[in-house]
C-alpha cells in the first residue's frame, strides 16, 4: 500500500505519514469537534477501504459510505469475538460483505468495533488500529455528555423505586419526559453486576437505551410492558458493555399507575436476592422475572416473620439437618423417585430410603401425601426466600420501607 496519511481538513493528502502520525491527525480531528463519521471518512480516504463503526450490540453507529445505502449490521457474538482477539479479525456483515474488524475501547470500557472492507493487506492494519484511539475518544465524550444528561432521569428512577410524596399524575408526566410510561403496564427491574469493570457498568443500561439509576454494582430501571423477554434483552445488552463478569436481573410484578411502581421495585429487590442465592448454588441463573415464580409469587408479599413461623411449623424438625432438607427437595421434585434422588444427591438408593424414613418420622407426615406435598413445597419455597434475604438483603432498606408513598405489606 502507498502510505497516504491525511492532511488537515479540506487539504490534500500527504505522501509520507506513519501510522503514529495518522493517529495523531485523527485525534486532532476528534478533539476539534469532529464525530465518528468524519473519522471514518478520513480512514476510508487514507486506506481506500470503506469503513463502519458498530456498537457492542452489533448496531451501526457510523459509516464512511454515502447515505442512501442499506445499513448492515453484525451479530453480537461477532462483536464478542473481536474483543476476545489480540489483532483485527475477519468478519462478514449482514449484507454478506467481508470485513476486517478491530475493537474500540478505552481502558476496560468497551464501545464497539471498527471495520474496513476486505481485502485488507498487512500494511493497512496499523492504520485501522490507529483509528481506534480517535473513535474511543469520541465515545468517551459522548458517554460523558449522556451521563450528564441522564442525571435527572436517574434521580427520577430513584424516586420511583423508593416512593414519593408527589401526586401520581405529576410523577407520570415527569416520567414521560424520560420515555417511561407509568400509565401503561410496566414493572420495576433491578440488575446486579459482579465483575471488575465498574466504570463500564456505570453506563451499561443508559447505553442500552433506557433511563436508569446506577449505584455501585446495582442498577434500576422501569421495564416497559413488564415482558420477560425485555428483561433478558436488557441484561444481554448490559453484559455486552461490561464484557467480563456476570450481569443478573430480576423484575417485579407488572403494574399500571405511578402509585404502584415502588411496590413493583420492592418485589424486584426480593427476587434479585432469590436469584443471587440460586446463582450461587446452580451457577447458571441469570434472570428471574416475576412471571416465572410460580408459588413464590404468593410468598414474596408475606413478611419474613410470618414466613419463619410457617417454615418452623412445617419443617422445624428438619431445619438442623441440611442433608434431610436437600433430600426432601429432591424427593418432591422427582415425585418420590429413589433413583432420581440418588442420582441428584450422589447417594445409594438405600441411603435415600433411609433418609426419607427419617423425614417421615421427624415430620409425622408422608412427603408424598397430596395435602402434605402442597404444604411442604410452600415451606421449602418460604425457606429459600428467607435464606436469600439473609444472604442478599434487598438494597432499599430491608423488607419494608418507611419512605412516603410506599405501600407496606400487610
């Protein structure tokens, strides 16, 4: 390739630049107020290859291609592949065009990938990499502007989750300015991040396109429609921003009306505690929407004191024996199959029979009696909720809130 670095805007290209000089020139353009499209046009003019910039979700952000052409995209899995590679990698865009892709990042924050149309020869690669710095500078600038603009929205989400003295109509109008429809079905959602990239996490949900509050490793937002698929979509988009570590999410019941939003957030907090406990024992639990709870939907609204009384009444003699509690869970889950319990708990079938005999003796009931099954399942679910609350107490000050506007449970 003939080395053709760019000259100042509007001037001819110079015949003698290195990748380092090219990078400095692009950085000057960025610091002078030019955006992504201008950077990509300069990159394309210098290399002779069309250029594109995609975000971490595979959506097109900017291109050097003139307007009017169909906008391609790339798969999120391809974006992840680029971030996992040390050098630019070959990809194929949705329109079938082969490209070479490099990651755009600043420190540990992931912003997207920049692509050049193939064929990209080895001498061109350093110029592709040189452009990533200017693109990252512009991404940081945009994030900073977005964070400043979203501060009021974050304060509103905080007000929604904690309760407010404001009239519901006023709150509904205020939320509408940030794209939140409280007069339509919606749910409170809470997210948890356990990874190292806390700075990237602080922008994860706003970059996914929603108004959110981030505090430490937790984040809250209003889920439009309260659909389970929307919760998973937001979790995946936030995960793409942070990369390493795991993002988990839970949502409360679907409600309609600003005066009920705080209670939906409240129950989302309880579900997140339950999700974190399940993830520590099962490993693969990532989302817990309220609609998937089953029996637990009835129990999350019960104060812990009443749950403890219920658990003690129906499981009391087994509580000191974690081995028997695990056996009872497996026994009920398998409808009384010794073989299934033995496989699940790595026991001999005779050991399973012995333990079930102990359970019958201690509880005084047959764990396969239909009436007993209902009570024991409820008691085991209540115990799981209590353990979750003990280990991962919901962020908003315990089970109840004394803040105005939050309806306390009976």
